[in-house]
C-alpha cells in the first residue's frame, strides 16, 4: 500500500475522487486527466501511471517527494493517491491555465516584465527543493504549470533525486555523484549528457537558464549541450574567450541580442559550461534582473507596468540596422535594439524551435 503523511491513500482517495475523461496532458509515464472531488465538486488533476510503465518504487518516491515539498506555493500540491490492478493514480491540484510552455508559444516570446514574476516563482520553487536536498532534473517549460491566478506550479518529480543529509553536518548534504542521464534534451546540462557523473544542484540552474532564454527569445539556445550540436561547440569557444553566450547565440542568426544587460548577464551566469562556476540559486535570486521583479497579484499577465519601448514585428526584417536605429532615435526610445519576433535562421541553419520534449532516463553501464 502506498503511503505518505497527511495524504489520502488507496480506497479513501478512490472514493473521494471521480476521474473524468478529459485529458490534460500526456508523456512517457502515462497521462493526466481531470478529476472531481465528489464532496465539494472541486476540480483536481489525476496522473494515471500504468503499472507496466513505472515501477512501484519510482511512484512511491515521486509521491514522497511531493509530500516533502508541499509547503511551497509554487510547487503543485498533492491531494491523494490510489491504485488498482493496472494503474497508479496521483491526485494533484489542478493548474487551470495549463503549461507555461503553451503561454510562450501563444505569444511567440515574452517581454522581460512578463517573464520576471514567473521566473521568480520558479526560482523560489527551486530554492525550496534544494534547501531540502531535492534536485528536480527535468525542469522545463512543460513542467511549469499556471493556476487560476497565473501563479507557477512546478510539477513532475518522476526524475527527481533526494540527497541524504550529512551525518557529520546535518545542515549539509552528501553530494554523491549522480550518473543517470535524464531530463529533456534541450534543457539538459552538458555534464549530465557527458555521462561521467555530476552534482545535481547546478544542473537545475542550467535548465532554469534554458527556460529563461526560451521565454525571452522564443527559441532554444541549443538543440543539446553536446559536441553533436555545432552551436554548443561555438558557445564553449566563446565562453573560453570571455564572450557572452546570449550574444554568441543571437549572432548565429544575424539577430541583434535584444535582451537587457541584466537579463543577458543572468542567463550567461546560469549557462556557464563549468558547473562550479555556474550561478547558485541564491545568486540568481540576488541578481539585478530579478530584484526588479514584483510578486504578482492575480491576473498580473494582463495588468501592471508595461515596457513602452517600440516593438517591431516583421517590418524590421526589411530594414538595415542603421535604419532601425534612426527609427528608434526618432521615437525617443532608449538606446536598445528592437525586438524581432519570428524564425531565427542563420547560414548554418535555423534556431532550435520550441517544441515539447519527453523526459529521457537511461542508466549508463557501470553507473
């Protein structure tokens, strides 16, 4: 029998919730559907995991970690679980507004003031996880949900790892090397894909950096952080020369980097190749770019202070940079580059388009 403190289990949960047919999403684990709390009529989400696809131990670990992390408002809440002969069911809070991925796709990309509150909430969720010794290992835009108030809810802890506390220093953790190559390809840190062992904490920061770049640019900075992606090889060379990763990536597609200096520095810090040089959660939260972010009120996506700088869509494709700068100057705008929307294509091919990715998990021999 699956058990977790303060959570309804098995027969009690099955009786309390009615599973509906409406599907909310699916992945390698199974699917998520609507469910109804029969006593109150409240809608929740039910994650259906076929017993043939996931071992009991893995499900129990995911449930236990969700129970551990339940006090963070930016992590999806656990409501109960049950199982029958063929399926595990995990009942969770419903995120009515869907995935952050879909919001980014619908808009093409986000303005910085739009992305700041969501990214702040993501980092507060990661701070909570890491403080308890939990690394997510599959942070991506699809695993960041939005509730009815448009607040972030990090979900899917199926690939997460919990470090044991140090016997000598209980405030610290035993940082054993992880060897499982897991996560989603475009979000994975280079040390994970190398398969030679890695510290899990910096890998979450790399994934967060990919999330922020994708939110602001509308495309992935890399297809994958390995030598098989020509972009990564050039980013490594640029990093060794002390150049900005963001500027280098935008340069592949003959696009000016329209990010603010603060956003660029933050992303560059999270995408440092060496995990020991990568920004920590505390450093990200203390960054100038996030210090500008205010915690949102309900519906902040349609309210608040908006950037009044001009945004050029499409028309700028037919203009030289001199013409664009003259237009900006005539408009009285700040001396910044215009924002370009749409496909980024360079002489070596297009930028990696934003697309949904299933988490991968494989264990190398001898790990």
